[in-house]
């Protein structure tokens, strides 16, 4: 059986942990380990990047906002080029140490931002969140 080609480009914003390796198929890999790690805060450690407190901690860092604000316009400009070249999917992978805090916040936020782009589908996934 032949898979049907997607009509719209799927942009997958993925969170992952470098400790388990870079995800297969990632076109863009963005290392976010330069950001302050919520893991070292005893209140935030048991949470993950989907929790409001962790999100506030990560996005409260100027460097996180600068990264997102810098990458977003580049992705918006290049997404049509990927589609023109026949790509059906594009994976933008954000990596931190364990794939539970920083990368989750940034991948989720980028998926939210790119969700406003016409003509594409956007998916958020967190490879290393278990349970």
C-alpha cells in the first residue's frame, strides 16, 4: 500500500534529551542547554515543561525569548521553500539534557507560534516525556 502524500507540510516541533541521542529525521537541531536548567530547582525538578511554573521559569529567561524570536522568522521564511522542494514533513528538534524541561517549553512555544502560519500543520511532540 502506498502512503498518500500530505497536502500540507507538517512541521513537527520536538523536544528531546541529548542523553538519549539526537532524534532520527530531525532537519533542525537546536541545543538549548545554555539556558538555566529547572532541574536544579527542587520545586521544579519533579515537574516537566508542560507545567506553568516550568514554562514561566524557562520563558522568563531573556536568552530563551531571544532564541525563539530569532528562529521563528527564519522558519517562517523557509517553510515554503521546504514545501517547494517536495518535503512533506519538517522536524525542528529542541534538545536539552534530559528532554523534560527546557526543550519541552521551547518546542511547545514554537509549535504555538507556528500554528498561526497558514497552509501548514503543526505538531508538538516530546520524545522523552514518559508517563
